[in-house]
């Protein structure tokens, strides 16, 4: 089970025009605690950000699964409902979870979710799908990545 934390990082970004602009960008990091999330965020971003940067916020991300797609350049959050039948009450019961999919657009994100869910015995439906502002995701290792090829 992974513990993902969303770290918001503030720094001076050099724009294409050559001007410098203060930006705050969210990153997702796999860690055991808030302290480790801060340390891993600093470690992962040091090579990519020149100059000083500050971690302005860290919060726990309630994600049950992340599907990586090497073609994708953005991250989409999906609300997925697992559907079970309550035999005693005779009704459908939906259990919602949040998942993240890396894709180029929303249609590809839905394909990535469906491909990642292949082989799942439970019935499910993708209730909502929206683009996030997450810039990158840093799992513990490359082996932890569940890469989906479409």
C-alpha cells in the first residue's frame, strides 16, 4: 500500500520569454510520513529547480491507485465506484475510490483507467474524471510504477 502526499512547491520559474515568475506547483510523492514527504520532495526536485524553493504545504493524498502512461504529460483524477450487491437489502452498493491516471487528454485517461482495471473481478464505473495541476509523481522506485500501455 502506498502513502502519497501532495507537496506544493514555490519557486522562481524562468518563463519562455526569459522573465522570472513566482509559481507554486503541486507534486505527488510516495512517503511514510509528512517529514519523509518533505525530504523526498526536496531530494527529487533539487536537480530540476535552479535557485531556492520552498515547500509551502504538504497534505495526504487519498489515492488508491496510480496508473502511469509513458505517453502522458498530464495527470487526471478519477472517481471510480466499485459496485456490489447487498443481498440482504436487495440493493446495489457503491464504494468510491480516487485514482490517478497519466495521459495526454481526458479520453486517453479513461482508456488508461479501463486498461489498468482489466482483470479486476469487481464491477466498477468511472463516475468523474478531471485534470489535476499535479506536475509530476515520485514513487519509491520504478518497480512501484504500474505502467499502462495503450
